[in-house]
C-alpha cells in the first residue's frame, strides 16, 4: 500500500487505520466507512461478534427478479401480475395464479434444462424424474459433495421412494486445489451411481447456464458449512421460478425458510455445529425420504402450492428492488 500510495497517506496513519503489522483491508474499511452492514441478518450478527467495536447493521441481498425468471414464468407473471417487472413485491399475488399454470410454466423451464443436459451429458435425463440442482463456485466450505455423505443411503431412497436426478455446475478458482478435487469426486460418484441415480456435472458454468438450472430443477440444494455463508443468492433465483430449497440454515435461508411451505431446512434451526456432518446428512436424507419425494410424486397439488409460496413469499421479498430501497433508506440516508 505504501508503494502504491506513496506520501498521499502518512504511513503511521495507515498503520493506525489498517493494522500495525500488515494491511488488514477489513479494518481499513471499518475505520473509513460511515455505515457498515452485513448482507443477511445472520451475517450482520456474526460480523458484529467478530468486530464488537463497530456498529454493524444488516441488509439482506436480493436478485433481479426479471433477469432470473425463466421465459415461461415471465409470460405467466405478465398475464396475472402485470406490475411485477418494476414492482417485484407484487409477486405476492402469485397466490392467485392457478396451480396448473404454475406447473405448466415450470414444465417448460424444466424441459429446456433437460434438453440442454441431454445434449451435454452421456446420460439420458427424464423430465418426469425428480431433479435436484446444485450450481455455485466449487470450494470446500460450500460442500457440493455433501449429499453423497452416505451414497448407499441416497441410492436406497432413489430405489424405494422415488427416482432422483442430480445436476451440478460450478467452477473452482484456478488456485483452489481442494475445489477442483471436489468436482472430480462428484464426477467419479456419478459414474459409480449411474445405474440408480443420473448425475451430470455441466461444464462452462456462466449466467445463462445458471439461469437454466435455477429455473429448471425441482429442488434447489444448498449445503454450506455454517456460519460461512454470508448470504447466498442462488436459492433466491430458484424461488422466483417457484423452485423450493433444501438448505442448511445459514445466510439468507434463515430468513426465507418456512418449513414445508417455501422449502426445508437441513440441521438445527438455531445455532451452529450442534450436530456433526453425519447428523446433518441424516436430516437431509430424512427430509428427502419422508417429506420431499412423497409429496412430489404422490401429492402434486401440495407440491405446486409449495412452489406458489416460494414465489409469493421469497420471490416477492428477496429481490434487488427491495434491497436497493433498504440501502437508500438505511445506509445512504
């Protein structure tokens, strides 16, 4: 920093603001900011505990609803909620959209995704089979392989309760060797489990592919090691397309999870690390076996109502329109 700035900032002043031994960018930001906030309520709490000498607020992240809605859902919203493009809060009126039309819109988005997967995977995916999505940066704390903690148990559920397909995507940082190993592990597991569960790891992950996956799967999976997830936004993108989440209660999902209504939690409802990874995995398998798959395959109307609540509750709130308004009111002013 001294080499870059020279005499613009006195070195003693820089050390006072950013750490005595080496430059600490967090301290520098905290000491030079008029307002500090986390990007979810839990992130604000965790940050406050880490830096007790600074007042830290929270403004939960959001996604741009129009950008991350599939074409079929855009048409549906235009028909029933004309104001939604500029007023995503009005997505709460999704509760009045006929269930069969929500299912039809989802079917179109899923068909588009399955066709893409079948063009880029040696396996043949079926649009009628329950499909789980996981797409984000491949790194250790996000635990992309967590659903395979007990691969035999997962295969048993797929055989006895209902068929499962898994779609993965995401790149590792070029210097993140463990992240690259996780991708390799998932690809290897896909080969081993191919008779019972079709698993695709899609290449060249970008915004377009991310949009295809978040809108086209039946369930969004998120398994970070708490409390490392500051916010996360992929589940928000899924929600605006009526896709419920199965997620560890961390980041934004603590605020967005209404159990059995907008999705399902993994692990304890409060606190962190009360359960070990094995207990968390067992909870994941129990939710799949006894709650999620039976509803999807045997209680279709109930499943679509969950989709409807995802849109009306989470889609209407976890968006950039609300987020920017909160920054204006709570931060900039």
